[in-house]
C-alpha cells in the first residue's frame, strides 16, 4: 500500500519566515526558504511517502471571498520579498523531484482536502497531512493522520477532542459557531470555544442546535436565533472544498526514493 504525504507548504514557509525578528528583505526570504526546503526534506525522509503533494496558496481572491467580502480582511498580506521569491522556490522543489500545486481561486487547504479524500476513497493507503492548520484536522475523521512538523507530534482523534472538546468530524461546526479570527469568519456572537463545544456535545449538529435554539432563553439562544444566516454562512466558509480540479495525476505526485 502507498503513503501520501500532503504538505501545507505556506504553513511551513510563513512560520519559518516569521520566526526571524529581522525586517522584511530579500535576504530574509532567501534564508527562510532555504530552511523551509530543509524542512520539506526532513518531512519526506521521516515519513517515507510513495506520493508527495506540496500545496501552496495561490493568493488573491478565492471562492470564499465571493461568498463573504470580509473574508480574511484582517490578515496581513504576505511580505513582498517572500511573495517575490516563491516562484524560484517552486522551481527548486521541482528540481528536487516534487510537484508543487498552487491554484487560483482556491486555497491549499482545498487542494489538500480534495487529494486526501480521493486517495482515501480509492483505498490507496495511508494519508499524512503535515500542518498546524486547525481547518485540516477534520480530515482525521476520514482516516488521515496529521503531523505537526514543528512539535514533531501526531494529532489524532484524542488530541483533537482534548484541544477543542469535539471529535474531528465536528470541527467545521465548531468553527462555524465560534468563528475564526484568523480568517475573519464571524461565527455567532456570545459563542466561544467552550460554549460551541458544549452545544455540539448536547445537540450533535448545527441543524439540531438551531432546532433547539427556540427554547434557549439566555443570550446564547438569542444570538443563535438572530444570527442564523451568519452561522450557516460561516459553516460554508470553514468547509473544505473537496472537488477541486487539481490537474495532477498520482504518477505526477509519485516520489522516487
């Protein structure tokens, strides 16, 4: 059986870049990308995959912006020197034998979600996702494993429940309820992590929560009733798109050891 290693590329690149206190510069970008390349090598050597997907955000508007104009409005843009250096970094990955994927109008999360779900549905073997992004942890519910490269630790069902109070399958509903400041996803006011987790443990799904919202006489019930449309919009925004036309075959992602 095979082993797919899906790498959330900018999750590594941005964290390596931002770990340096130096001001933005071409040199800082060059050094960060050199370390990021070493990180990718370490990932591949450690996990010994048969197939590797290095996925990167393309940048600019995505289908989520079309749904909600305020999406990611509070997020700082990528530093110009780092953005300018990425094409050269992708070229280096190709000489290393990798096939970086960066597609307009979708995010790397959507590319990873699509490829991982196809891999698992075709029973091709293990799927490992290298990321610290909470959005991708829902893939654990479908059989993927998540690896935190920076802490060298596995994230499984138990880890997710301990961290967020719900199983991986309920993470999108949790994020829809509590919102996600990183991506400027509003969620429902008066609902934080603990309240969202409690509601999901009690009712199970967003629909069930909303069906019971009428009997909740506190501020949470009032907010749920008043912000129903925003709740379901938030749920759309946090959902992984898993029908992306990726444009690569399994042979293109095959890793030659």
